[in-house]
C-alpha cells in the first residue's frame, strides 16, 4: 500500500457525497461510476443510501482535500465486491485511484472470510482496466451490455484472489 502520510482514508460524510455529485455531471458519467442502477441526475442521498452493514463507502483525502471515493461490500461465499471508485476529475493521474483501490483491497482482505474480490468495469474504461490489471485483477469471463446514450458499453467482471 502507498506510504503517503499526506493521504487519509476514511468513511464518507454527507458533505463528501454532495461534492462527489459534481464529479458525475452527465448520464454517461453516472453509469460509468455506478452502473445503470444509479439514476441520473446523481443524487448524494441515493448514493449514501447504498451504505449498509455489508456495504461501506469510503473517501480518500490528500492533506484534507477530498480526492477520491470507493466502496466495497461482502457478497457471501468468500467474496467481496469493490465498486463506485472515482477520482476527482481535477486530480486524475496522480495515483489517487491506485491509493483508494489499495485501501479497499486491504480492508476487504482484512475480513478473514474473504478469499477473493470482484469488480465490474466497462471495456472502454481503459484507465480503470489498466489499474485493476496492474493490481492483479484478472478477467473472470462473462459480459453484459448496457445501452449508454445509444452506444453499447460492454461490462466486464474482474477478480482478485487473496494473496
């Protein structure tokens, strides 16, 4: 995991959710971030409502500034799922996506019953796919197609086994 003392990883607040809403201004952005299940326009309240006893939403801060978010939850049968990972558009390319993913992976594998982590990503999201593959996620097969503004987006399932 990144040894950057300037970064803090912790639970989301309602104010964070409102700030994150500005990062997803279009219908396509909402789908890329949260899948077709999240309605447009992005609602901070709906986003926070997804948190539960088995699904946790976190944020990453750099010297107090909100720079990224990500979530994970348990699915049963030894599997956790990471989702809704997003970096502030003004902060991309600085390693925050990797940092939030490393934190989420570590938190998920802190749970002794978890032996693998899955996530979904669209084939056309090359920056995310590259990061996930660099972190050891592999294509688990299976595809789904979502119609996004008249274009077919192909969703992939990637899996990471406990080291």
